[in-house]
C-alpha cells in the first residue's frame, strides 16, 4: 500500500517512497494568498497547493537532520543519513519564509525559503507542533507537546532564545493583539480528578519577556483542547474543546448529557476569559471541534468539527452581540438571561450559525483565504472548499492523493471510526472524546458497568489487548469486550461487527511514545537509581519488568487484581486491576479516582500503610528517583 512520488529537494526531483495516506492536517497560506501549505501528517512531506487552479504545485520532503542514526543504527538506517519525518505544523512569515515542525521525541523545526530551499534546521524538543511567527517575522514560537513548554526561537538563526513552561500537552497557539500575548492551548487538565473543578487551561505568555503571566482554566469538564484562533486584529481569541459533563452518570446522551462541544472566547489584549458557547444544537451534537479561524474581513468565525464531518460558520458580529447582551444580564434566549447561562445553552447559536456537511472524514485544520474556507479532511486525503459569500453553496473538494478506500485497512478505518462522532446517537461524542489518540482525558466518569455513584478515571488503551482484564476494576474480560460494550452503552447505537473489528485493530496498533524523562532514549542516572529502588520497594512483584508480550513488549504488570486499601466510599474493599506502567508518564492523575496528581504523591502520601510498595522508609530524594524510573517507562 505504498506509492512512489516525485518531490522537490533543494530544486532537484527525486523519487521517494511515500506513506499510503496523505493525512492532511495543518494549513497555512502565503502572504499573497496565492498558495497554501498542507502538512502530510503521515507522508513525511509538505504539500504546496496552487489555490488558483486548485492543484498541487510541489511537495517538500522533510528529513530530521538533528537525529541522524549513528554507530550500529547507521548500518540499519543507511549510513547515518537523516531520516524522513512527518510534519506536525506549518507557519509562514510575512516575507514568505516557511517554518515546519516535525518529529517525535527528537523533534525539530525546519526553515524553508519561500521557494522551497531548506535553510536552517534546529532541534526543538519532544513532539513540536503548531509553530507561530511574530508579526515582524523575527521570532518563532513552537509548542513542544510532551515537554509541556513553548520554545522561543530567533527566526533567522533558529537559536533558542527562551523556554517557557506551560501546563500540559500544548497543542495549539496564536498571538493576540499586536503580538503582545501568546495564547497556548493545553490539551488536558493538570489537576487532581477529585477536585471540585477539573479542566484544561489556556496559558497566556507575555512575548516581551517570554514568561507565562497566567494559566486560565476553562469551564469545569473542559478537555481535548485542539484549536485556537484569533480575529484579524487579535482582539478576540477563540478556543475549541470538548466540554465533558463528567459529574453525571453515563445513563443517556440527549441534550449533551455526557459531552458537548465548546467554543471559549478570550480578550486578546488582556488575556481575560470572556465566556464559553456550545457548538451543538438541542438534539444534535457537534463532536470534537478542532480547527478555528476568522475570515479576513472579520465577519465569519469558522470551526471544523472533526467528529461530525462538518463546519460551523458563525456570524461573528451577532455572536459577540449575544455575548455582550448576556454579560449585561439581559435575556438572549429562553435559557440565557445572564453570562453564567451561556455555557449550558444549546440554543445560543440558533440563527447565527449554519452547519455545513462535508464530503469526507476528519476535518481538522481550517483557513480562510479571501471569502473561501479550506479545510483539511484527514481521513479522506482531500481539502474541502466552501465559499463564504453564498449561503446556498455546497462544498467541493480538492484531491491531495489517490482516492481513499478504507474497506481493506482495518487499522486506518478503525482510527477513523475512533474519531467519528456520527457513530454516536445524535453525534454528541466519539471514542476520542474521552480517549484522544487512544489515551485518556484526565476526567473521572461514572460508568454503569460496576454500579452507579462510583466514578473512575478514564484509562489509556496502550497495550490493553495484552493486559486483560480491562477497565479499572477488571470488570471486562478483554479489549474486544470493551470496544463492543462502548458502542452499546457509551455511543448508544448498534453497529455492524465489522466496525468493532476495526476498532479492535486500531487500538491494538497503538504504540507508546518515548518518555520525555529519558535522555537520548536511555534511562537517566536518577532513573537507574530508581530502577534499583523499584525492586527494593517490592514494586516489581506486581509490575514485573520481565513480563513481555508476543512481540517482546515489556508490560510491567502481572495481570492480577488486588485490594490494597485504596478504595474509598462505595469502593472500599474493592480489588483493582494492576495496570501496565508503560507510558504512565502520560496518564496523570493517578489511582482509580485520580486523587494523586503526581507519581510522588502516589508513592508517598497515598501509600501510608505501605500496601502499594514499601515506600514510607524512602527519603524524598529516593522517592524522586523511584518516580523518575516509573515515569521513564
């Protein structure tokens, strides 16, 4: 399922083996609006699209020069040549210079001239993405997802000027008015799941001093923050996210009972939070909002809905008029009579928003050129094109690769279904709403498989097929049962068995990311000390490092259930499944109810009786070392 394409590398045509799928994701346009750049998220290249004739004008191959194989590995990967890398974001400077991020743990940023000649490349950190260029083109801001920071580069030399810590998994960023503030979307909450309010935050960075002035928490239950956009003058900032109603048992879906789609608004001059509106309708969800942008004339606010294959086109003037009216405690709808009512009003956008169905799965990145919207359809390998000045116009598509047929690829179709909110009754949510990329949303959910009134953390699906039973309490025998019960009791639909088989294939294909705690892929000196303490404290008895899967996967679980006295309230005396420790660095907060924010808390404050390993006799330095080892797995 590979194909050979011709690409341009420093002006020379060469043949390379490209991935089966283009997976268009991020978009950016040239300053003159004549061309667009499209990242091929699984194809190792940047597509150059001529907007005038709606055709691909070139392809720029990406290679990670900062992570060349050496020694033994150079014999495997071709004598130390740089490896192909998948792009994760693109930005264009005012002079037409192009910046592309890519790579995973050894991520990089590549600078191209406007003509496509590679100029400078620099190491950026763990999973850099969504670069942003300052208005004068002198500074480049790069969120690094798993380093939980923003790196600030000199755009000319790509030397690092500053590293600004944010909260958790930054996935998008945009500059506010005058470029004075940078708004960074943190994808997941960073707080104990037992807190009264659990939500992801937006970090606001002062660009004059390169430091975070504040972290603004979104409404309770906000997670899965994917997009952030600004008005043309930067005075309004828009953030898209899932809005989980985790406080309620999962007994139904109607009227957004479990999940809704949020659009939060910030003041781009001060960084102040304004309000959050719902993108859903009363009887039709708008699952998994992703990209968000504003037309150059400021009239239209456009949101791509990755889960429901559609766009929301919002009359921006009327939208803000309603927000202003609510702020004055004036009646806007039958539900909204004050600002506090807006986040729960499914009718707030009625008559000021139109929903446009797209012919393709997975709309993600979105941009407006003139009066035309372009949206990347991730699973269709196309761009959707929609004129804004004609409300009756139907969207068209631009092919970016060969026609896609997922009927013979269960893994890819399973990934598409995992992110597909139309699989759900009334389209309120997809599997990815609570398990983005097969991981977790950091919220406690009260599922009914083990009673009611006992919420528990959503779990990562990594290695679930190798570590039965499943669920926190081991209530399901295996991954296959989980997927089928999820379709029935979470999506509230009956689906063909083939759909479940595809979901199985996708979740079984998930591979762990390298831990950011590792140094050049190896355990740090502190983690090696922690590895010895891991055995001494008895952790290895339940989390043995020699337990492996069929492909040599180290599982760090003995697959058994224990009562370690961790249960509280309805869960007192309950046995819990022993989870794998692989990628545990990514799954905070910890324990079945998320009461431990850090691994250190889990090992010390939440283990006073030494039932969860013998840790009370360890010093703080030893606890830190033990935690670093576990977080390095």
